[in-house]
C-alpha cells in the first residue's frame, strides 16, 4: 500500500513537471510582450510630448514675430492663441529673381517737333513716322550710295550724344577680326565643354560669349584701331548742325568689369550715335566706301547734292563673310520679328539690347539688299521694358513694308525727280 502511494506521488510530480515545462514559455512570452508594449507606449508618449513642445515653441516664436511686425507698423498685435502653427515637416526654398527697374518711358508724344524736313524724301519720311508710331525713338534712313540722309525722324535724338551700342558693336568687331585674320566665317570657337559656334551663328543669334572670345584674341589696341577706322569716336555727318560726338574710350575697360571682351560683346564703355552706326552699315552695303552723311536743308541742296567720301575701307571681300550672319539674324535669329511685316525683299541687319542707369536701349541697323531703292535704316529706341532690339527690328519691318507699298523698291520708269529717290 505504501509503495503504491509513493508511486502515485512520483507520477504526480512528473506530470506536474511536464505541465509546467509546457506552459512556462507561453507565460514568459506573454510577459515579454506586455513589457515591450509598455515600453512602446512610453516611447510613443515621449515622442508625442516632444512634438507638442516643438509645436508650442514654434507658436511662441511666430507670435513674437507677428507682434514685432504689428508693433513696427503700428497695427494691433494678433493674439498668440489665434495663430496656427506652420508645418515644420517640409521646407520650401524660393528663388529670388532679379528684375531690373527702369525709370525711362518707352513711349513719347510729338517726337517730330522741331524736325527740319525741307530736304528730306517725303515718302521715306512718312513711312518712318508711321512705322515708329508713339515709341520713344528715332528712325534714320540713308542712301548708302551717296551718304544722303533721306529722312531723320526725331532729329533731336538722332543727333544726340548717342548711347551704348549694345550688340550692334558685334558687326564692327567681326569686320576687325576678319581683317586681322583672327577668324574666318567657318572658324568655330569653343564656348563650353560640348558647344562651339561659327561667325554666322554668332551674328544671327547675337552670341556674347563668342564675341568676348574674339575681342580677347584681337586685344584692345586692334579693336580701338578698327573702331576709329569705321567712324566711331568722330562726327559722322558733314556740317550737320546739332550733331554730337560719340565716345570711344582711350583705355580698355577694367578687367573686373569684363575688359575688352565686354566691350566687344555689349559695347560696354562705348557711346555710339545713330548716324555713326548708319554710316558704317552704309559702307557695308556699298562695299567699303565710308561717306560723310549729309542732310540737305533746302530744295537747292537736294538738286546740287554731291557725295563726300570720308575714307575707303578695305572690307569689300569681307562683306560676304558677315552677310550670311546678318541675313540669318532676320531669317531665324534675333531680328526675325522684322518678317512679321515684310518678307518680299532680302534684308540684312543686326539687333542690340542693353540698359544703363535705368534706361533700356533697343537698336536695329539694316539694309535692304535690292536692285533698286537702296536704303540703310537705323532704328534706335530708349525707354523701359517694352524697349529692346527685336522691337526695333519689328519697326524696321513696318518701315520697309510702307516703302514697298509705295513702290520704293520697284524699277524706276522715269528719271528720278529731285527731292525723291523712291520712284
């Protein structure tokens, strides 16, 4: 009996051990899970507390800022309780663009007041007036075969001290570089790691980097020499009352401001008059004769007009080298706005846009390459944001359209009458 009781106790202890060994891991796992959950809860609560504190600090900072601004302006401060905390999870960086402010106006009234029109071609003058409209500018039309000014609208501006030539200086630089054999029309200058450009493309698109590189190759002394040969820095007219002199500096532009490269791409530190640019483009149009520009002041001066040659330029063989680029400017480049109004005849030209001291300048110098009705046109605008080179080109297109509609470019049927070269 006693043995049976002992066996039963032993069996009970073994059975109890088996039960405990099976249930203990479950209890341990349950305990561990509960402990982990408590820890996670504490971490979450801590994170939430930190976020609440950060939001509170942000609200307080925003409240101080608004209160300071309101106090500065004399306004009533906004209570902090009404402020909504800004989101701090994402920061937005805004780019601040620089917008140049202009003080000059692009428009003007009565710009023809004071003009002496006695010896001008009436057809050419009216075409120029209609094309210019109310823009603050001048239109100068020249016969490139004689140097006679056919019309000058807004003569006060046309005869003024001039302005920065902007990108129209590129024409003179191109001729200088070709004369010195620094480049040819096909020469491609490297502009970046994977880009390069020829003279034709650079003229058509008015590429600044190209002409900066050409200017540095030439050097200031050569640039200055050819600029004076082409008439910059001297009076373009012959005894034209009221004509002012442009400026070509005696020293190279400071290197910190771009040096000779900036002079050759933007015309920096140079002042050029519409008459000087017109005389140069006339020499290109006629193959190399730089005429004194003359503005007849009476019918008698028109009848007895005699051309006066200033000097002969050795640019005849070089004209075809730049002609393709000047044509490209009108066909697909910076002056393509001209073709909005006129496309019947070939026009070659060069635009220019820049600004100085709150005034923006817009240039366009061109000539119609036709068999009859030879004419060079310089449009110079000054003002604000609506003023730029393509706008000057657009005005030139209107001017050529007006002339074309009056048969200016048609073959003459009779001898040209005195006082008009348009028929």
